[in-house]
């Protein structure tokens, strides 16, 4: 019997859903924008996907390079997503999992989002998981600039439904799934936003 953790690692369950539905398919180039130590890349690397990634933490990138020793090390770079040196429109799928809510303010969020979006090919997919106010708006204490104190005591930049739908329009994107939010009792809300870049 296959060990599921060995096969898939600590993959985000909503990213796993995209795999099950065939939206992330063999032969695609997948870019993890804010990859950390590569928890969402275990299966993709194991199955021979063309994986690329960026993270601001050099130690995290070194760990991913070790996981992906069969791929060129320059496919994994330690730099901020808002100023990444990767070429535009290089990926069929871009993953942004629990990254954008570390924005310092509205301007930084926009820079991070646009830096992520520029990597998506026309017709490509952006899979994004981000902290939001959806589900517990009255439990979040505004700190200014789009940042909030969450019930779990952490400070995050938060989006809401209106903001994500507005960004879908501003990016000339199409919502692939309805917004889906997981409410973690007395802690946080995490929203899944999956959009496709319009073909030009």
C-alpha cells in the first residue's frame, strides 16, 4: 500500500483538489511563488513536473534545491516575489499558498500579487490560498493598511470577497471556482481563490 504522506507530503488539501480535477496535469510547468521548504512540491517533483519556485528565505530555497536535485538550481531563487528576476509568463500554473497575507500594506499586497500574476502564461492558472475576513469579519481587529489582528493573535493582511472579485476583474482573469473559505474556530479564515488568465 502506498504511503500517502510519502507520495504527497504536506500538500494543501485544496491544491490536491486541483490535481484530482486535472487542472494541474503532467507536462505543465508549475511555479510555487513563496514555496517555503517545498511542502506543496513533493508530489509534483516525484511525478516529474517541471517545477520552478521562489521564496524570500535562502534557507528554504536551499531545502527545495535539495528536494529537486535533478532540476537546474537556478529554477529555485531566493528573492521577493514582487521583484523576482524570473521571466514573465513562464508557468502554466502558479501556486501562492499562504503567502500574500504577509503583505505589509495595500501597496505591498498589490506588488506581491502583480509579481505573482506576471508569471502566469495567458490561459494559465493561479491557485491562491490567503487569509481573509470571510466568515469571521467581526473577530478581526483592524490595524490599518489592510492588516488585522486575528483571533489567534497573529497580524495579517486580509482580503474579503469584494476585494478578491475586484482583483479578478482588474487582472482580466476568470474565476475558475467559487471562492471557498475554511473557518478555523477562534483562529483564522483561509480563502481559496482560483483564477485563469485570459488569453490575449
